[in-house]
């Protein structure tokens, strides 16, 4: 890979589902990744950062949905 290609490679990715292997969003800006995750991934989200050629999770959250019995 050339230096230009390495700079264009997204440094952050956002996944919407816990078992989802396909990320929903890629970006080079942490602020944009956090904003997308906050508004689009209400029940579960994970933000990963590119470190030494591998993505490592830097933020992950999930909310349990309780069934309501009336």
C-alpha cells in the first residue's frame, strides 16, 4: 500500500448489531463515528479504531430489552 492509500483508509468503524460482522459506517473522524453511533445505534453499538492494521474496540454499549407482560 502506498502512503496515500494508508491515509485514505478509514480509522474508525461503527457496527450496529452484536453479531454483525459488516460495519454500518466508516470514517476518519472519531467525532463523526460517535455522532453516527449515538443517533443510529440506540440498542447496541460498537466503535472500533484502526491500530497497527487491525480494528480494536474503543467503545461498546448495549441495552437489554425487557418483555412487557400485561
